[in-house]
C-alpha cells in the first residue's frame, strides 16, 4: 500500500478535536497505536455511519468517504467492547468504529448493534504524519501538566454512578447549577474516566462551567481498558492540572461504577489529594445504591446524596432512603425549575471556601 494525501477539509471525528487543522494531510502505510491520527475509508458498498464532529454535532460518513479518526480501547456496558489488536492497526486492514467519538479497533462484542449509528467496518489507510515525518498523535496536543505544588485547594464535588446511563451527567450539571446559584463564579468540570464526547462536556459549559475537560484534553482517546498500566499516573496528572486552575470548586464525573473501569484508581488519586469529597451517587435502583454505599465505605468514602432512576417515583425514592440512610432526590424530572434546595445545601457543604 502506498502513501497518500487527503484534502484539508476531510471529515474528522471528535477524538481529534485538539489536533489543529493541517494545510496538507499526508498519510503513510504505518501501523497505528493508541491515539495516532489515522486515515480511514468507509467502503463504497457499506451503509452510512454517524460520528461526532469536533464541534459536537453528529456527522454522516458516507460510503466511499475518507475520514480521520484514531485507534483506542472501549469497554462500555451498552455500546461496545473492543480495542487495539496486538501490533496495532495494519494498513489495508478492516476494523470497526467503536464509538461516536471516532475510536477504531477490533470489535469483541456489542449490545444491540443495530441501534448504534457509528458501528461499521472501515478500512485503515495509514497514519497521518507531520512536516518532520513524525506520526501525529493526540498526546502531542494535550494540555500541559502542572506541578502539585500549585494546588489551589478547590473543593471537589464527585459524581459517581452504579452503571452507565443512570444520570451521572444530569447530576453533575445539577450540582454545577447549584454552585453557580450560590455565587461560585468559577467552577471547573472534569469527566475523568471512560469515553470522551464533546456533547457531554459541552453540557457542563452550557450550564456555566468556566472550563470543562475530559481524557482527550490530556492525550488519551479513552481511559480504557480496565487496569491499564500507568493509568494512576495519568489520572493524577489530570487532577493536578485541574487543581492548579483558579476555581471555587471542581466537579468530577466518573464513568461506570465505583469498582470497575478506572474508577478505583481515580478514587485513590482523589483521596491522596483531598481529605474530604462531597459525593453524589446516581443509581439505577435501591439495591445498587446500597451496594455502592458499602463499596465506598470500605475505602473510607461516604455518599452525601443519591439520585438517578432509583428516585423516579416517591415509592422508589423512599425505598432508597430507607435502605441506604442517605437523602435521595430526583434531578431529572424538572430540569427547568432549578436545582432543589436539598441539592443546593449539599453542594454548599462541599463547594464553599469559607
């Protein structure tokens, strides 16, 4: 397979949102590793797929289109499980678009594949290189780390869940709104683990976050797989950068649940930097909330508030409170009415400075 070039306005997925526009896009037949900027082609006999653009909109990749994306790992409950084959992607090989953000690799398993607009086989054309001949990687465009001595001691509002799709971002946005209503002008948001999507961090920006970050900002397309080597150092540098920013509070959202993916490493990094964390848990049901309570208690952490589907009705909410002994409120039913007073009180306990 020979080297090639693509027009400067070629479509690109959101995993490459920090990679600057290039006057000339040249690729060569080289194996691709995690985070490399890669050129792919959707076969002409394929069905269209949909990926997220760097601007956050859903963008169609049409049969015959070449586009830019990256390779990485994915281990989600509801979307797909897959990753980088040993030795990396081989030019001319066929792989799967695993996520809307444009993470490409081998597909191991997928839940209800017909419901995912991004899932499709694509051909790897080659690795995009710079003027000096180096393969471009999203690590080259990440934010610069910061020494822990610059920690400005902003208090942390930690958002955890018992699984995916239980309202963690809804809870995080509600906490952010409560902090802003209390007069905290500068609140930083961090989606610390899991899959990165522009649409998710944009929600925090929409509701007043002064800055919002995820793992792509620090050079990884996702933080998967579970138990990956060096992830504690990566998460620590991510937290140190956010703690170095002038802010009244930091809202940290953790993907998955407290005992899977990279959550244990994140919790360990947070505990090493903060003696107190205000934790909001989004739970699918009362038993899940109770399990999360016990799991966190074993590492010395305490939940302040419970939300999620386990609070969708008065009966569910009361059962959750009775089983867990923790206040529970619903944050999704009336998004336009402002955060409940109970949430404002919870945020105040962890979001103030004096």
